[in-house]
C-alpha cells in the first residue's frame, strides 16, 4: 500500500517537486508510508492516502490533508452507540436488495454476462475512524469500510436542539454511506484493483447515468433513492413513516420502500465541473498552512467520500 501511495504521489506531484513541496507535507507523508501496514490504524491511513494521492489538488490542501490523515485512528473498542451503528452498516451491505442493486450496476458497466466477483474468504470489515475532518463521511478499501465517527458527532451536535427523528436520520445517513462505499468495494473487487478510478472507468462505459456523474457510489445512491439525499437537512421535511418503514425493512431484510417526491427528502446537489465540485474548506490556524482563511477550492467529486476517485 505504501508503494501505491508513493507512486500516486510521484505521478501527480512529480513536477511540483522540482519547485517546492511544503516540508510539513513531506514529513506527514514519510511518517505514514513508513508505518506497519498490518496495523489497523496505519492501514486505514494508507488506504485514505491512496485515495488522496490519486488526484492532484492545490498544494496547501494536499499538505493539510496529509497532516490530518497522520492523526487518523481507528476505534478498536466500540461504544454501545458505535456497536449499534456498525450493526446498521452490516445489515445494509448484507441486505438482499442492496446486493442485487450493486450487482445489477456492475452488469450495466461490464455487460450482462459478466461473472460477479467477490472476496468470500474474509467477511467485510467495518471500522469507525476519527479524523479531524468532519466533512469526510467515509472511504473504503478492497474489503473494508471506514466510517468517520467525527462526521456524525458534528451533525448530531449541530442538530441536538431538535431531536425529532434525529436517531432515525442518523441511521439513514449511515445506510447511505454504507451503500455508497460498499458499491466502491464491490467494483474494486470486480477489477481486483483498489487504486482504480471509477471516474475514469465509467467515462469509458455506456452505463445509463446522470449527466456529468461518473461515480459508482453515487450511481448506487441514485439507483436506490432516485437522487442523492441530504438526510440531516431533511430532518424537518422528511416523511417519518417512510423513514421508519425503510429502517424496519433494513433490519428485517424485507423489500425497501420507494422514496417519492412527496416524501420530503432534500437532495445533495453539488455543482459539477469535469467530475469535480467546489467545496468550502476552512483551514484552521492550528495547521499552519497557507492560506489561513475560508477558501473555495476545487477538490474531488465529493470530499465527503474520498474513495470516489
């Protein structure tokens, strides 16, 4: 994994190395790639670094993310809440309708007669991480899902003054992240390449997809919900009956209810430009990387799910 990170970094930042690359970024990169990849914490860091280094971004942002990733850790002892969240994630990725949805998308990409591959030797691993980057929802490896606990802590804290459906909305967001990342896991297993870019691959396929949308995880979300949903923004408008029926169906492995226009779900609508979208990123003073201000920067498809690249 470390070799892949170094290869990606060289491919995207090789020319910049002739000019300058901030020392703090080099230090964080060196510290991460020299760690033992069999350790769960370093494996999570290396997995995220693979996704980060697959694209080229502004130097200050790359350095900031490298430094954030260096502090990433995996929760090896789960609280009762994290255990409950993990159960929801596992129920989602093992739901027959979710499995079929993703396999149908794989057939759309590679052809109807394609044999579906999956890693059967080891069960899917689900880990909760903490990283000081709350907009990161999650990412995935070849047979692992990593979900950022900080994302949910920030959302719950933001909406704690109004607890209507808060627990159920949190579960819906978890389900959506699980669906999104599991789709990436399955397509990586199909091509046996964790470093593959679904963006590049889907651009070459004739799959029926929304204009400018080349991401496999987003396609899975849209296939299930007809659009990408901002569940926390929908807390005041969503049909509570739909949410409860959906959660019950996930738990019981029964047919999932169809989301309609009348159910009050609010979509996530990032603005796209050549597979990119613009994200407001606040650089905190503690990172000591210029510029120290709120900056509108072009990042990747969705910095909430870094494994989309």
